[in-house]
């Protein structure tokens, strides 16, 4: 299941990188699958208990929703992070969100310092980076 989620997330990241948009047609099916898995099995797609999955959704979505409110991220970014959080649970979402925010924040600083103001940065690749690092760390691949 992890490989399927990774492939979907990478597809979303590539599309966001190319178009600076995340189409709902990529998000809705993943949300339906994640919710059905949670309702039927009482665990997320990657094995988190249902309460942890809902917490992961909230944790992962919150900073990107704030970014959307401030005009620095898109609504698709917040929805994408929320769905990933629902799939993995709160523990992975916490690490993933911190990694994604740090990476995106550093890139944003470099972007602004280079004078590239007004250009819109894709956020989804950084969200995926955060989740990949967090999943690898959770599985013992990174100390």
C-alpha cells in the first residue's frame, strides 16, 4: 500500500510542479479510498488507528490552510496534505509537516533573496518530501 500512496503522491507533486495546480480529480479518488479504508477496517491505509488518522489529517492540513489564507499556498496544497495525513496518521504527519515546512521555508528564502518575487512556488513536492522522510524515519531507515 505504501508504494501505491507514494506513486499517487509523486504524480500529484509532478503535476503541481508543472502547472502550479492540484486538480481535484486527483484528490477526490484518494480521499474516497482513504475514508473507505478507515470506515471499513478502522485503520488508515498505512495502518494508523482512526483517531490518529483524523489527527494526522488536521496536523498536516493546518499550516497549508494558513498559507492559503495568507495567499502563499493553494487550497489544493492543503487538501493534498490533509489526505496524506489521513492516510498515515498523526505521528508521521507531525514529522512530515515539520520537514515540509522547513524545506519549503528555506527554498522560499532563497527564492526571495534571489529576487524572484511574484513567481509561485509549487508546494506539493515539498509536502511529498516531508512525508517520504517521515515514513522512512518511522520504518527505521533514518536514525
